[in-house]
């Protein structure tokens, strides 16, 4: 049984935030392959976490990164 194939969008978003938090630099292709989703779905996932307040930055090289100290500045209020 493959747990990633059965994961919810929320679970995938949490995993993406975790990867960014531990310093991974990711492309949509990296995320799509790791989560077994399309590259378009991976792109939507980056947009969703950004809209939720996670300071994700996409460089000219197409690599997404978490802005420095990004998660320490997130507040739900």
C-alpha cells in the first residue's frame, strides 16, 4: 500500500512545508515525483501553502525555497 498515493491535499501541504522547513530546495518536478502527483498539482500545492501564509519564494531557476526564518514568522492571528 502506498500512503502518498492516498494522501489528502492537506497532508501533502504539511509534508511540503516540512520539506521546506528542513531546508530542501524543491522544483515542481521534485514534488510531483515525491508525492506521485502531476506537476500542475505540485504547482497548485506551492500556491496553496503560499496563500496560507508560508513565505515560499520561487527563484529564477524554478526552485522553491522557504524565506529565511519563514516559519518562525507565521501566525494564524
